[in-house]
C-alpha cells in the first residue's frame, strides 16, 4: 500500500448544515431500495414464482444491470455538462419508482413471456436508475471541499442507506408473504418499494435545494478524454476494482438470503429476520466506524471492515449446526463489516475526485462517479448471476407455484456455499487491489 495516491487537498472547508446532510442522505432511500430489493427478490421470484430455470433467471437479472455499465458513464457526461444535477434526481427518481412497480406487475400468464417482460421492465428501470444514481453520487465532491467533512457526509448517507436497506429489504419479503404470496404478493411488494423510491426522490430534491455547490471551471471536451483521465488516476482505479469485486460478493450474499432462509434455516419469515440482523446493527456501529476512521485513516479502516465481513461470512458455514439466534448474531457481525466498507469506500471516492479537480481545474466528477456507479451496478448484478450459476450446478429445482420446491442435499449445499464461502472469497480477494491506494488522511481540514 505504498503506491502514490491523491495528496490531501488543503483548502478551507465549510461545515454542511444538518438540513443539507439529511436532505442529501435521504437519496439513499432510492439507491438503497433499488440496490437491495431486485438482488433479494428478483432471482427467487423468477425461479420459485414464474418457474424460470435458475441459469436463465441469472441471465435475466444480470443483463439489464450490465447495460448500466454502458449507460452510467454517459449519464455522468451529460450531468457534467449541465448547470445542476438536482433536476436529474427528480425526473429519473420519479420514473424509477413507477418502473420498479412495473417489474413485478406480471401481466402475462406463461413463464417464458413473464420472464421476458421482467427483463424489459428491469432494463428500463436500470436506465432510469443510472440517471439518478450518477448525479447523486457526484454531488459530495461539489457540496464540500473538506476532507473530513466528506466522511461526515458519507456517514449520514450510509446511515440512511442502512435504514433504507433495512426497511426495503426486510419489509419487501414480508409484504409478499402477508399479501398472499406468488404473483399477487409480489405486485404489492413492487408498489411498496416503488412508493419508497418516490418518497426518497422528493425528499432529496427538496432537501438539497439550498445547498451551495462548488464546481470547477471547465470539463474535458469529450467522453473519451474524461475516461482517459479517470483511467490514469491509479488510486481511483485501485479503489474502483476493490469496490466492484466487493459489490459482487455482497450481491451474491444478497441473492441468497431467501434461499438460505428457506433451505438452511427453514424458518418462516426468515428472510426478514436475516435482513434485520444484517442491517439493524449497522446503524449502531456507524459512530464507531467514524471514530475508527478518524484514528486509523480511511484505508486501514476499510481493510478492517472487509476482514470483519469475511470472518463473519466464513463463520456462517457452520449455520446448519447452529441455532437461528446464533446465525442472526453472526449475520450482525457481517452487517457491521458491510457498514464500514460502505462508509470508507464512499468517503475515499470524493477524495480522488477532489484531487483530480485540484490538479486539472476541470469539472469531471460525473465521469468518475459514472464509472464508479457502473462498476457497483455490475458487481451487484454479477452477484445474482454467480448465485444462479451455483444453483444450476448444484441441481436446484425451480417452481411455478409461488413456493420453493423440495431440494436435494446437494442443492441445499449450493445454497449454503453461495451465501457464505463465495462472498467471503470475493470480498477478501478485493482487498488485494487496495495495494494501489495510499491513504492520504488529513488531520485538519
């Protein structure tokens, strides 16, 4: 971890008002809901309600998200060329809420037609999300010039993100169950999450209306030139690689929640309890991670959080021999590690952007965040794809009844490994990329 990185940008920093902190953070209701629920519900919805084979279901979940890898940098370029990013938040967010509900509308009876419909609706929703997410993630580098203040802003954001994941991820399966399950239950769940996205959109648009935005003087003339600049930023490259691979690990674990609850824990509403155990403690440890980051720096703290995630995920390999309470406690440890990963990676990103702006004098935060969000989207999309491949290899049986079919011992082993060992390997491997990033902690900003 000795490679050159962005030096601290020593400029006068202003303290963001709490109204702006809260307003910006509430946008995580949108990113948290869309980042969580499709990865949680969509794969089991396709395999256990629509009767689509596991391998095909994985492709239907992966391809629309992979499309965002192309769309996100374009969204960044477009938002860089406008005077304000906030209109993107409003239009794209409202559209996303409607399209999200449409994903689970299931207007066709047949499994093949329903699967194709889900893929098209998910593609449209992913495109709308790109035009919300990229401007949203680009804003912190322009809201404040303070190194430490960005960590404070990200702490607020990740706290709301954890709450959004808890509300959407824990309640979405519960809504499915309490409204009859199957197609009808998923329709109600889609409406619930779509409404949550609309609330978050309006809240962040109104909450940031009084925020002062610091922008650089000019932008690179072409998208290719901006991508070249971003690619030449070695610390950004290292952080991005780590972020993508870890997102794949998190996405794999997320895709396995319902399967793990059904076939390993064997508990009714187990997915809801798993999510509560994963996200609830994260809200409590956020102040602790902030203190750790202040004392040890963002890079070391990110590594520590990743190690905590890996240790917890490996411990879950023993889940069959443990009581449900013990499993939930271990999941809470994994959730604490996940919270730290989010805080520090997101706080390091605007440091890279600010360094580039200071060096070039150009406003190109949108391109960096376009690549960043494209990478995150790809990683989270790869997760369900990886999990679906495991299910296919281990012989998981699909169902069109709205209830999961009885599975063989081999299939249940695949469910367990996909939820534990594979995420641990991915998150652990991602830490190697951080050798290309040097922590540039600034003690006074």
